[in-house]
C-alpha cells in the first residue's frame, strides 16, 4: 500500500482509552507513542521546559516482533480479530490460530506498513512543529500549546491578544544589519496563535527591512486567514496584504521568498523623517478570517 494514501485520525478521549496498544500502533505510531508519555503542557497551565520531547514507548518496538519467532515482522503482517500480529512465516506453524488469544487468524492484513514509517512521519499532519523563534538556532519541537509555552517562558517573547497590532522598530544605525534585533511577537485571536516577525537583513549591497506573519498550525488552516501590514509617514505609505504562511515553512524560507512587507533602506529612512540617520518605523496591521455568506460572498470577520 502507498504510504501517501494513509490518513491519520484524531481519536476522542473515550476511544483512546478503549483502544489497546496493538490497535494504536496499527492506526498511527504517533498516537501509540503519545499514549505512553506525558502530554504537552497547556499554555494556560504553565510549566514546560526547552526539552519537552515525547519519547516513544519501548512496547511499540516489541509489537513489531513476531510473538512466535521473535524476529522483526515485514509485510505481509497478519492480524487476528483482536489485533494481535504475526509474521507470514509463522502463520502456518500455528495452524492459523493466534498464539496470543487462540482466535482464527483469517486473511486480515496489517493496515500500516511500518517500513514506511519514516517517510510517513515526514509528511504526517500530526508530526511535531519546530520552534518558530528566529533569533537563535533553537532545536525544540512540540505541538502548538507546548511551543507557545516555550516561546513565552524560554525566549521571553511578548504575547498579545487581539487581531490588530501596532509595531514600532527603532535602530540608531540603520546601516548595520549584522547586529539587528530579530523581533517576534505572538498574537492570539480566533482561538489560534500567529507569529509576527520583523527584522533587517542584507539584500544585495544594502540592508532591507521585512515584516511578515506566520500561522502556528498547518498550511491548510493558514489559508483560512488573511492579514495586512502598513508602514508610512510624510504623506506616503506602503501596504501589504496576504495569507500567513504556516510555521511548517521555516523562517528562512519565508524570508528568502520575500513573502511579506519588504522595505528598502532608502524608503525606510524616508519614513523615519528627520536627518535620516536613525531608523524609526511604525508598522500597523490586522488579522481577519473570511466567512462565506449564504449567497456566496466572502465577508471578512475580525475577532471581538
């Protein structure tokens, strides 16, 4: 079976409690591992350090051993109606009876070829997210609630609620880029989290300044939202409008694609006014969600 056709399911709590280890491993390896490990902390509950990885349980690996010959099983892997597994070589040796529960094995095959586990996990929507903080090479991964905790407690990122923002960036020497501050602010609205990035980097021979928004979730969810950014002064303004990129895309990938409000140094100094020796930019913006009306029109919805 092609691993790209595997669909992962999110089970309700009752179903998770009722499923045994074999059923979880067959349905999804992430669920089997997380059922034996401590859950990620909730942002409202506090706690959580920089190293909160979910470790897979050793029993998952034991499930991949044939209970008769104890060798690693490869497809075709047979199952009884209770979910116990057996390699194809040993099926004939046990006279088509499950050695664990004595039920008839029949022709049930294992639904997930675990030799494709690595390929599947690289594309799985349940895979952990990387830390979106761009100011350091942070290797922390986790789910969104855990990363929100991590950004707040370990990176000391400012957290705000609401779908509008007013971001001010001041730099005494706009010609220096290497020591420019990487600024990140997290906004919570529509029950979701968004990362607002603002930074300076070298483009060709001159520095440029860029602001962009990333959605803390998958790309399919990110498409439900839009955002705008605006900067201006002295009777001039620049406006950017687009869809936030998912944090699945690395910070560098988004930045290098110029998918955001990009301000050349000369224009940034013009917006700063004065003697043009100090950078003073004020960026305003908003996040909204488009909702389709019964007549088919899309209406922007701002959070309350």
